[in-house]
């Protein structure tokens, strides 16, 4: 798969020294990084197959600095790529050779914790886990919990609409964000929502969450806090096949049971995670479900019994209940460490992200196994089974000629399969550059143009994170005239590692 980005603007690159000097007046001290050596850590994100040095890196500390930088870039026609912790697995923070990389890592303060209103106001550079840690003493937590929560930031979660193992019951980021402060490319500061449960007017907050840095730069987020449930217990259920496990997932939901979390791992992922974490996973099964029930103790006990009955009806060969909070957390530790664990059994892996209707899970797993044989590449499956969000890890060795290309083609076929069975291209990793050229698989040209008109309303010059999400760029004026045949901007290749 060839990833292409907008052609570098030679006129902008010719003014690089002047641009760097101007930015240093806005963000003094060590806030501007311009040397090749110091910019190296910013040349890629979690999609590590692709890299590109930015023209310059800017690390602001205040909303006013962000506003000044964006207003300057807007006036001078300079592209801007916002970046959080760089954990994006879809290339969402991939830099541009002629663009400013705007790193938000210094926005790392929790500004307000309001237990009466059950919210916290945080800066976008605060890590996901830090929010829950800060409120744990009062029995509260922040529910979206992606596996990278120790490193990924709230701002990045907002950009990608991240989920996690508990999103089935408690929702994605969009369901847990009440307000944002966002700086537009013009430098204007916009406030959306707040501590109240709903905002009047158009749902602009809904547009911003999941917008992948194309509409503005988030400088403050108000998140919803939840009370920790009275009781939480997890059950490990082993199956002789992935199809049986998939059938069990559908049966649990069909029975009206909504677990706090329901995750699935296949045999390669089980063995890798167990060797890494020693969570007590059974090694003689082909698939493993982790099902967590939470709420009042009497309700949890009742639902655990029902889940066990359903599992055995779906041919489960092992059932293990957590007997303590420590054991419950250990069950989850293995799942959350699955990605690094798989890294121990393969030189490289390509992490996919697609979502399907739950009832299609057995069929999709069967088809993925067939694709694995066709491409000659193994795959370890780890995913949020409850909401149908798949995370196949395609194993390959980038030192072997052609294997990365095969891995990308394999991944593209998985995503096409997701759409074919009624699903979508992404669940929580975003489109970025990874899935950008597959967007026509799911959307018509009319659909894509409608989405781009939203982009144009916020960023008429197309300066924010260009080359991401949309397979072809149309100029905003042409979109305004409903003209869809011309004005396409070519995307040159990005070098791969």
C-alpha cells in the first residue's frame, strides 16, 4: 500500500528559517525544535512503518500560544499537524515536510475536579490513566480505557474517539466528554459544552470528538466521572474454536446482558499474553473470552451464573471466575498487555482496527483465517468482542522483502471484509493515512464531499492535518459549487522504514 501526502510547498520550505524565527517569538525558550537530530522522535507515530521529519516542531504551553501559532500559520498558508502522545496507530500524527508539528505534551495539568458535578476539567496532554488515578481516592474513575491508557492522552482520545475494554457498557470518548475548548486555524478560541449534561444548538462537540485534528486544536477537555461499581467480577471462558467464542458473544448480548467489558483473544494472543503477564489463562483452548460483570453484588452473582450457562451451551471447555480484586485485575492485565506481548513473538506486527456487527463474528473469523493462509502471514486476534471492534495483529518481518506489503494488503482485505458484512473501517484508531484510501469502500463521492464541506467550514484553506482521512482533496470553493471533478491535490509518497 502506497501512502501519499500533499506535495511539499516549496515556497514555504524556502521561508523555513524565517518561519522558525517567527515561531520562537510566540513560543520562547525550548518551545521550538528545529534541528534534524532533535526532531527525530517526532518523525513517526504508532504507525511506525511510515516516517517523515516535520519542518519544525512547536511545543506551546498556553492556549494563547496555540492561538498565536495557528493564526500565524493561517495568515502565512503554513500546514499544521497537531500531535498528542504519538500513540496513533493510523498515522494520524504523521508530520509533513512543509508543516508545523504542534505538540501538545506540555498541556499536562488537571485544572479542576468537581465531584458534585461528577466532572474533571483537564488539559489535552494529561494521560488517560492519570484522570482515574487522580479521582480514585473518592471512589470515582474515567471509564474509557484504551490499552495504551498509561501513555495516550485525553487530547488524542478526543481526536480519535478512543474506546477501551469497558466501552461496551460505558461508551466511547464521545459518550464521556461534556465540553472542549478548541482553537480554530484562524486563532479564534471556541468553547463547546461545559459541565452541564447537554449543550444547546448544533452538536459541534460531536463533530470535534473523532475529527482527527482536521477541525481545530483542543486545549481543554471536560470529562465525565463515574462512581466505581460496588462489585466487579471477571470470568475467563475457554472455547475449542474462535467460532464458538463468537457465538457466545452474540448469545450473551441477545440474552439482554450488557457486561462491563467483554474481550476475546485467540490462541496465539493467549499464549503470548500468558508468557508475558502470567495471568492464569488456559493454554489448551483456541479462543478465550474475558467477561466482566459489575454493579450490586447480588446482580453480579446472578449475571455471572447466566453467563456461565450461556457459555457452556456454546461449548465452552473451561470457566474460571475471579475470586479477588487482585485476580480480576490480573485477568485484565493480560489482555491490556496483549500488544506488547505479541511483539515478543514476531519481529513486527501490523495492528488493524475495524468494527463489525456482533452476529457476523464467526463468519469474519473464518474468513480471516482463510486470508491468513492466502497471504502466508500469521494473525493474532485481540479485540473488543462486545461491540464488534476487531484488532487483528498481522505478524510479519520487515527485514524480509515484500512482507510489509503483504501485511498491508492483508490488512486492507480485512477492512474490506468488515464493510462487506455491514461494519465500518474503524472502531477507535481513526482513519488517518492508514485507512484513508479505503474510504471509498464505505462512502460514496457524495458522502465524502459532504464530510469535506464540514472540514471547509472550520478550515477553508485546508491547513489542519492535510492528507489525513480523505483519499482526495477538493478545494473548498469547488465543493461549495458542488463541483467534484477537478481541483484534486496530488499526494506524494511518504518514506517507509
